[in-house]
C-alpha cells in the first residue's frame, strides 16, 4: 500500500502553516504569557521527569503534532510492535526488544510462539554463569579465577555494553577489569590485553551474525593470544571464551562450545540489544540482580510509552519535537548533553541508535522521502562541552535543539561540586532560551562596538530530563526513552527504523580491497582513479616496511 505523502497531508500542511505563524515568537514571550508554562509543559514517567517547556512550541503545536502522529499511524504501529508483528518490513522481522524486558508471565508471540519464556531462560543462564564467574567458581584453564573480562563486538554488539559499563561503573565489581575491543585496528586489541594475564581473562565474543569482519578478526587474535600465553592447549578455549550470538553454527565453527553460547533472536536489532545476552559483560560487572533492575527500568518506560496518553507520553513528545525541529525548522542535529560523567559514552551509543535507525531516504513503500528524516545526534558530557562547542549553540547560525540530562544526586558527592554541576545544567537551558538582549549587554557597560558580539539571541530550544539517581533502573528507562523516541520519529516518516542496508556497500567493497592491498603480485585495479591511487600508495608503503 502506498502511504499518503507526508508533505501533502492536511496534518503536515497545518503544521507548516502553524510554524509560519510562530515566526517571530520568542521563548521569552511564551513564558511571559503563561506564568505556569515551566510547570505545565512537563511530564513524568518511569522515574524520569521531562521539562519540555523551553521548546519553540505552543499548545497548538502539541495538538497538531499529536494529530500528525495519529494520522501517520504511530499508535497503531506502536501496538503492532508490542504485539510482535513483523514491522521490520524490509527484513521481514518482528521488532521485539520490548520482549527482552517483559516480565515472567507476559505473552508476546512471534509466529504463534510465546517468546517471553525463552528470554527468561537465557537470562537465567546468564545469571548462573555470571554468579560462577563473579564468585570465582568458574576457573580458567590453569585453575585461576577470572579477573578480567574482555567483550569483543562492534556496533550494536559493543556500543551498548560499553555505554552501560561506563554508566554503571559505580555498581560494578571494582576488583575485576572490564575492557571492550571493537575496532579492527589492531591497536584496540593490543592495548586492551597488553597488561593482562591470559590465565585470568575471559573473552565474550558478541556478534549477532557471527560473521562480522572486525569481531571475527579480533576473536581470532584473542584466541591466538590466549593459546600463546596458556601453553597452546586448545582445551583452554572452552574456559576462556563464551559467545553471544544468534548463529550457533558459526559459533561452533569458531571453536566455542555452544554450551557456552548465550543466544538471542533475529527480532532483536543489534542497536536494540544491550539488554539481551549482548549485555553479558554488563551483568558480569554489576551482577544479575542489578541487571534485572535495569530491565525493570526499560520495561517501566515501555509500559509508559504503550499506555500513557499522548500529551504526557515522554518518548512520544520527544520524538514529535525531534520531527518538529528537523522538518519545520530545518535543524540538522540534536545535541545530547548528559551532566554526569558516567554517561560519557551515552552520546556515542545514541549515534548508532538514532542514525542507523532513522538515516533512511526511502519510505516503507519504497519511495523517496521528500522530507528530511533522521537528524544527526551528537554530544558530550557537561560541563566539558560548555568549554568546547556550546559557543556555536549559543551564538552560531544553526539551530541545535539540545537534550540536557541530569540527576538530583551524585554517586560521588564531593563538597558542593554536584551543585555546581547542576547549576550549570540549569543555567545553560536558561541562557539558551532567553539569551541576553542588546539592552542588557549595554547595561553592563559594554562599549557599543562590542555589543553585537556579546548579544545572545536566545530561542535555542532545550529538553531537560531529570532523574533522582543514576541507577541501573534509571539507565534502562533513559535508554528506552530514546528507543521509543526514535520509533516515533521513524513512524511519522514511514521509514523502516530497524534495517541498515546502507552499511552493506562499504563492507562489500572492503572485501574486494583487502586482497588488493595484500596481493604479492601487482593486482589489476579497476576502481576509479582516486581509489586506484590510494591502493597503490598503501601497497608501496606496505612494501617499504617489508
Ligand atoms: O555494520 C552495522 C551492523 O550490522 C550493526 O547493525 C550491528 O550492530 C553491527 O554491525 C554488528 O553486527 P554483529 O552483531 O552481527 O556482529
């Protein structure tokens, strides 16, 4: 069925007209006109508080965006996802990361089969394994307990686990070392292992497909390293390697006993898999109980997204606001600014979640999308970013909507430092919204020639997301918030947020280039002149270093 064109739909046109009518409206005027705005335009769910009052919106904007969501079938698509329908149409798969955190007793069927018991079976196996490793019962080949865990994976099989480990470090086993290897650049593996004792090291090979070049290459490097350091006995592999994959056949081929494999399913997208067995490193770090707490946080946000009316629905609001800025204001990016050092890898994690999901130019019906889809997500923790790129957000020529994320309490209280951190978060949203007028600048005694340079126009929109504490639970809720915001955006745009065909071409071409770099004989190069020359130069350099 051909989807009605988004731009010509009455809902879109109404928003375009409304956007034009808002031109010249300032956040200051919106706040002056409604003393309660900062309390009214807020919502809470799953332990998170969202203040979206500092957005360039009115009640009418919200009404029209919700109307758009309805017309684009966002709610029907959401329900289809939760039901287990195959909404990943280009891969003909269900999209059921929500089943990964469904409690015992829930029923979610894929092809008639309830998948929830399988999910819990894997979770229980993970928990039993984690307990054994954490207690020292699981021994390496030479009888030593495991003290180091290296998770090898890339993309969705790495970014979530890295982010979660960093985010939840406070709750982790400090007497164990956790490292992550993703890049095919050998430096990644060498640096991760250089100071470790193989006898105390466990590798988790994470790959949904178990065919990914980078992961398999690093997994082989890990096996060689282990064997070299443990006397070359192949039997060591069983004690030092476990796998997380959907592909038992390839895991076996690699030499890992499938008894040491933790499975997941094709209905879990890589970038939506940090709460599946892909999160085994997280569970090893924080323990099974805390991992289940994290799942409970995810689930609480799932339920919120599923059941809360549109006007109070956090992911829906955030997703619609992203559409609003992306498509009507022409904003190309969204900055995500966590005011908590533990979330330093959160923006990197979100990059894959958002951009691999919604970086699509073709709609579900195979037509070119005549509107902008997925914005670029990026960011850094505050306050560091303030001393780096915030200048552009405050005074640049581009509109950059920002998400500020903060927690009421520090996990590492130190004097009044947390107050300083949060004061900065709050002050930034105020400065971005209301700026500084020429009159205010002059009042400070600024010479006239300097006035324009010091003016901040304001009207820079922000969301503020607050939670009490950074815990496994609040992290789960936060990740699910963004997952469902991404879903909302993709549903409005009628794109498949769950495939990633665009990454294939580069992988295919690299497979052709590899032998051309390594051939002892001069290969016949039939690329474009630039690619041919780059290959020749690399070959020459490679020859000269022997
Ligand atoms: O290159 C993109 C991608 O397919 C991601 O979608 C995925 O998360 C990553 O590669 C890793 O894939 P795998 O888990 O199969 O190794």
